[in-house]
C-alpha cells in the first residue's frame, strides 16, 4: 500500500508540474498576444492619424486658391487642383492628355525648357514671374511660378515635378491702374505747371497780358506760343502784351521764339506788344539782328497796359 501511495504521489506531482508549465506557457503566450495586440492597436492608430493627415493635406491642396500641380519627370501631367483647372480652363478628363509644355506659350517654352527646368532639377526649386496659357481662350495668365522637385525619401532621386503658382492677374491690373493714374497725375501737374509758367491774364475786353519769369527754353517757348494763341482765339483779344521783365536772359532760340509768336499773333488779327526790355536784353537783340518789325516794344508793363487801353475797339 505504501508503495502504491508513493506511486500515486509521483504521478500527481508530474501532472501538477505539467499543468503549471502549461499555465506558464499560456500566460507567456497571453502576454505576447497582449503585446502584439497593443502593437497592432498603435500601428492602426498611427495609420489612422497618417490617413487623417493625408486627408487634411489633400483638402488644403484641393481647396487652395493657388494653382497646384504635379507632373512626372518626363513632363506628363498627373494632378491639378480645382483652382488650377479653373485658372487655365481645363476639365479633369482633359488632364491626362496635357504636358507641362502645353501650359506655356511657344515663345516662352524655350526659356522654360532651357532655364527653368534645369534650374529646378539642379537646385530643387525655381521661383519667378512667368506666364501660363489659357487652354480655351489662349489668353496670357501672369503667375508667380514656383517650380520644385519631389524626391524619393530613400534614394533622394527626383520622382516628380510640382508647382504652386499664384495668379498675378489682379495684381498686374492694379499695377497698370496705378501707373495709369500716376501718368494722369503727371500730365495734370505738367499742364498746371505750364499754365503757372505761362499765365495769361485778361486786363480788358480787348487786351491780355502774359508775364514771363525765369528761363525760357524751347519747350517753354512752345508753351508760350500755344497759350497765347489759345487766349487770342478764345477771347478775341486785340492786343497781346508779352512782358519779359522777369525773364533771366535772351539767346538766339528765345529771340526766334519771340518773333514767331509775334507773327502768329498778327495772323490772328491782334497786335503784339513786348514790354520790360532791359538795356542788356536790347543789346542782345540788336547783336543777334532780331527783326522786331511789327512788334511794339515798350520799357515797362505799365506803359504796355496804357498802350492797350488806348487802342480802338
């Protein structure tokens, strides 16, 4: 009996050890399975975050107001966002049939292929103003062209060409408008300066006077002639007084301009009166041999006005 009891005890011990080993193995397997489940959950979470990130980036690209496109290294178009489609007049079903070259005008294509593309590949990016072509209307579209290379993360080799380009049409139009307005302001200022430098004053129904101050160059001399003739024609003046008291000097060009002005005034039926001739000016006129016949010359503006008032209507 004792031997039987000892035998039973040994068998039970072996079964217990086997059971314990199975339990330990199951616990280890369970721990490994639990670890694997945690790794799978983390991987799933990372994939979900990556997918969410891709969706957000895709939404940003697709809803961007800028032209965003991707092409193969051979130049075949692969992707163009909605803003890009609208900018150049393309439909989604047409994209597969276009290349990078088709976005440019023929006269710009050489610069794009010989300069922009090599610079983009060599340095990874090219940024500058360029022009796209509208596929339907053929209209030029000024853009800030930002071309860059997409590279393989592992090898660093270029895998695609991409661009994010901003439409400059409104900016260019605004610049042109500013230039136009600036030119208009300059023209108005020039006209105002001409009027100020050649003031025509009406002193009576029959007479006008223009005092000249400062230097008279050919441009100002032409303005004097034009202003006087306009004043005579519009106001039907009988006497035109040109006062040169404040004029800085007289040379051949100025003297010729005075003679031409006098002749033009006479053609309109008015009398030319030249006042304010200083002695040094008179000497210059004599030395130059200026023919002042037909021009009344008086020493002062006051005497010129008195002469005008004495003329019959």
